[in-house]
C-alpha cells in the first residue's frame, strides 16, 4: 500500500523514480514569446495574481483575453480581464467583469473562451459576493472584448453552490445551426449532489437571451459529490468530450479515491441522450472510467500550492477520434501527473504516455498538425532551494516528448497571500499550428529565471533583479504575476 | 453642479475621486482607448481618494471618459468621481460624475491628505455604521463550532458538499472590556469568522487567542441546514437558522491603539 500523503506539507521533490515517456533531444526553439502581462501603469502592484487563463480568438489570433485573480486596480465593482490586440506582445487591463468592491473587486474563479468564428468572448466565473459555502455561478458574454462595456450576465445561479466553472465555446460552421455559438461550462453543481459533475450548455449562446441547460454527466453514485474540475473539449464536427473526477470515497481527513471519467456527445449536446455516447463495459454506465481508484487529498499541498486532483483534456482539431487526458493523483508522498490518449473516440485508452513527478496544473492542447502540447508546473529541489519549474512539452506521436523550460523561479518566495498560490489551473490552447498559454510565477526580473527570454511591461531592473514602481525608481516587492507565452508550431 | 447621468456603470460609490484640469478634448493618453467626443486628456491635480494603484497619478495626464453630455472646455477644473477603465502604459477612467470645482470643494480638500487613507477611513466608517456591536476586548478562545446534540435537528446529517471555497468556520470568544456601539448582555461575545485562506475568505480577520483589539461585529442569520459545521449553533427546535455575530471584512478588526479613533467615528 502506498504511503499516506502527509497533509499540509510540501512534498519532497528530489529526483526519484524515472518518469514515463521518452524525451527527445532538446532543440532550441526560436521565437518563443514570454510576456509578463502586468501593464506598466500597475508597476507598483504586488498582489498575488494567480490562477490564470487565456482565450485566443480563433477568428483573429491577434486578439487574446486573459484572466487571473487580479483585482480591479481602481477598487470598483468590476473585475478586470487582460486584453491584447497584438498577439500577446502587449497587454492592458480592462475592468468589465461583474464583481463587488466591498469583496475585493475580483472573482473567486474565472475562465474565458472565444467562440471560434463569432468574435464573442464568454466567461464562467464565481461571482462575488456569495453566501458562505454556496459559490455563485455567472456565465457572461461580451460581443466586443475591447469595448470596455460590462459583460452581459447570461446565467446567474447560486442554488446550493457551484464550483470551478470552466468555459469552452465554438461556432457551428455548417448545417442548420451554422453561425450559432455553442458554449459548454464544466462545473461542480452542489444543487445536484451526489452527481454534481455538470455541463451547463447553450446551443445558441450568441443570441440576446440564450437558454442554458444543466446536463448532469455523472451516471454513477459518487461519495457525496464529484471533484471540482469538470473540463469540456470541443471539436468542430460536433463532438464534445468532458473529463471529471468521480469521487469514490472521501473521509474526514479530506482524503479520498476517485475514478477519472470521460464522457462524449456526438451531437454537441443536442439530443435526448446528452453526453452518453461512451458506455463503460465494466458497469454498462455512461462515461468511461479511464483510470480507476486514484488517490487524492483535498487538503494536500505541493509546496505552497494546494492539490486535490487535477484533470485536463484536449481533442485533435483535425481528428475528433484522438483525445488526450492529463490527471494527477497521490503516489505515495508525491503528486504525480499522468498523460493518456485514446485514438478511437474515447472507447479505449493507452497507459501512461507521460508521467511527471510532483508536477501539477496540467494543461493540454493539440494543434492543427496533430502535435500535442502539455503545460505543467513542477516542484524541484528541496528546502529553501526549491523551485517551481514551468515546462511546455510537445509530441507528434504521444510517446516522444520535447520539453522546454519557460520559467524556473524560487518556490518559497513571495510568501503566500491566499490559496491558490499559483492557481488550481493554468491554460494552454492552440490556434492553427501555434500554441498559446499562460502560467503564474514569481515575478523577480531575472533573465536566468526565464530561459526562453521574457518581456516585462511593468518597470523592472534586470541587472539588480528589482521591480520598480511607476516612478521607475522605488523598489516594489516580488509577487506572483501571470505570464503569457506563445510557442510557434 | 454635478453631472449625473451614467447608467452603464455598476452600482456603488465610485472608488476614485480626484481634482483634474481638462487639457484636451476628443483625445486619449494611450492608443488602446477608443477616442470619442467624451474622452479627454485630464491632468490629475490632486488625488483625493483612491486605491494605491491610482494614488500615484497626481501630476500625471490620464484619460477620462466624461460623464453626461454637458460640454466641457479645455482648462476647466472638475472634481471627478470615477471608476477604472483601462490600465496600460497610461491610465483611463470612466467618470460617474464630474463637478465644477467650487470654493466649498477647495475648503474641504486637505492638501497633503493621503488618498489611500481617505478611502480606508470611508470603508471603516461604512462598516461602523452597519455594525450591530462594536467592542474592545481580548480573544479568550478560538474553537470549532459545536456539533449538534445527538437526537436534535441536524445531528447525524450527511456532510455537505466540499469546496475549496469552504469558509472553514471558527468561533472566537471575546471577553469584552468596553462596548462602543450596540448592546450585549454578557461579558463575553462569540463571533464566527472564516479560517479559510481561500481567495474568497483570506481578507477576513483571523482571530487569535490572546489578540486584543476593537472588533466591529455584524448580526448575521445563517441557515444551519446549509452549513454542515454550524448545525450545532441552531437553538433547539429552531428551524435550522441561527443568528450569530460575524466579522468578515478586513475593517472588522483593529488593534487596540485604534480605539480612540474608532470611538470618535461611531455615530451616537
């Protein structure tokens, strides 16, 4: 039996057993772009801007939106998003997300997605304030993310609480629904326990007042509820996958076991048997249990970052039969990241194609050439020399991986302001052959921390490794910032 | 005279107040601002009240989207009440109101007043006005809220959904030295607070045994049916509801040395 994961302690991260997956010889990649997203006018800020996402507009990849736990710089009733109109080279902050000044002018969760052809930006947020224990779901839309107008509220639901809304969107490209935006928000809806894994979907989200339906994608009887992460992935042919953490047990120490379950819908969620296309041969229930009985600790930590069971999913945009999943589990005292693949629409699955010890926040994307990208953050070293290493890996066949380090930063500074320290997720996506992503890290201006280079918008002295206020003279404390990156395909 | 017309901005008091001089109409200080008839370059003459991220703007040119439709002229001075709009290389704000500067304004503006302190004081005043009980005292104990008595409502009920946003309620027992606002029968008062360090709750005061201070407390009705860990607080026979004191805002706990200032701020 594996050793019980110690709670609330940083796991040791010394090199251990060999990880799965072959590593290709490191090839210097040119033109990798890494940008600190904090604008110059906010050079004096030292907030913990953790848990980032980005959304690249597939219709115009120069247009990119980003989010993090960044509060409104003006302390008002709208939370901001990051906006770039030049492909991520420069960023501004625009406050357009409903929030509350008296509760910190931010959100308690936020994800973003552009639809593929409509230029509309959608958001799934936990809106502040909310009653204790009952997080409030908002699904939002703006038709012009540059306009500065407050995002329109499409769904506002508290109920018994909704957690970790994760939005994905696509425009129907042909057929009778051509031009309609389909939006899928994976969330954990406490109004439907124990089968709480849910997709809130609209098949015409671009219209003035779209209807959203809560599709319950858990077909078994989990231990009280499912886990927080429910992640959808959309293919242009109407296939939609989702992966979630189906809890089998959960004890009073917040430790439990779970199955990693993948569901699929072949008609975009438009039919009587929504997300029931995959049936597990073991129990004849909808949803394939691609990995069974993994361990998790909902109160565990890797370094200063809380853990609890991460999942990610990506479908090949040129072949909807190919789908990758990443997930985490407790492996003794370590937090192990695994990557698996199906090449037959989720019916059968590979074993581990790639494992990474003490790594979390997996994010996956597949580009138009079928190359898969994997983003994660690994805790390395021990004691005061521990570092968070953010890596992007890619593979054309799923077995041989090429890795690049985007950032390697001290893991124990700055001190944690709140949980999550880096975020319960980060984000990766593709547009054409290019990969776009975002991660959060210690923002010390030190070029050796960013092996692929980095651009800061905020004032910084890379010689003295000091952040500077708007006067370009007064030192500013190190903090956690979001970093955008682009890797050409 | 104030221009007060905007309905496209969120409710609530604007967070930024400053005195500024209009320098250029139909213009902006950065390319990301969509220029219109109502955008103007304004020099910030004095920041009156603002969060830290705007407080440095004194003496700088920023972009203001003007409120209302009244014509303004280059050189005019206004008191702007604004919300943030765009932060990039420069700053753009959206005015909710703008008032021409009068002698009364000038008399009220204390030169050298710290804008972030002004904002903090206004937030504290708001909390004090809303408070049901303000006391000075010492935290004698911090406990997990009691479990329900076996056989009573809520006892043995299944554990409620688990979320990373769970407040992780704790109960602080404060031994009261002085009551500054409201009435409380006992020398002790119990206060619920979230021990969670999640992004939702980290700003709420975290009470420590032995902590001395001034505590700004708010009566709150909590549905104990919806809060597994609070079921034991419901009075026997009550319909799953408990009235408790809470302290959820950073302005709800202060060091004892603030007592005189806070007493002064409490309205009789």
